[in-house]
């Protein structure tokens, strides 16, 4: 196991949901650094080191939380591009979305998402779902010798 801290990349166009995710992860004991991206284009620029900074650090470990329905580039397209890249394909990606369509869930799993969590419309259920995600993240550790990205 390595001592590198995992940076959580929250890709969520709804500011309220992004704040709720950060707060709930914090309450679940997740104090990892978190970066918020408002659309898929922003996170792709970060990951592929394009456009203005910030850009991904090759020596850092990341976990990607992706909303599906976003402007400019949606979460499924971000997932497709990340998993098609030989360097980024090992990046764990968790879909966090209001979409509970089984076809969409299947498509995301086929593309390589690590997990798919549906945000309930009900506030309390959503807080509980994010809390469950937070508990899962407490056990996420980069593999020994892995450079740059967490499995």
C-alpha cells in the first residue's frame, strides 16, 4: 500500500449536488482532496492536460465521480474517453446520477465504470446514498507501485 492520497474528482453540473457530495463525504470521514468540475469538458481537459490549468499530476492518484447528465460533454462520453486511453483506463470511475435506466447502467458498466450509484430525488435518500459511497471510499487505496492513477 502507498501513502499517496487519492484526489476525488467530482464532475457534477448541479452545484447543490456537488456541495452535498463534498459535505457527506466529509461527514463519512473522507478528508481526501476534492476537485469539482462543472461539466465533462472541464474534467477531460484536466485529465488529458489540455487547455488552461489545472491539469492532472502524473504522480497523483485519482478517483472519478461522474454525473451522467451534464452540459457540453456528458458523463458517459467522459467515461468512454477515459477508458479508451491507455494511461487513464485504470482510473476508477463511479457514476453518481439521477438516471436509473437499466440500459444506461448496463452501458456504463460495459464501458468500465467501477460502480453506478443512483441519486434519489428525495434529499434524505440522496444523503444516505452519498454516505454509502463515502464508506466505500474509505477503503480505496492505490495499489503498490502504481504510478499516477488508482485502480
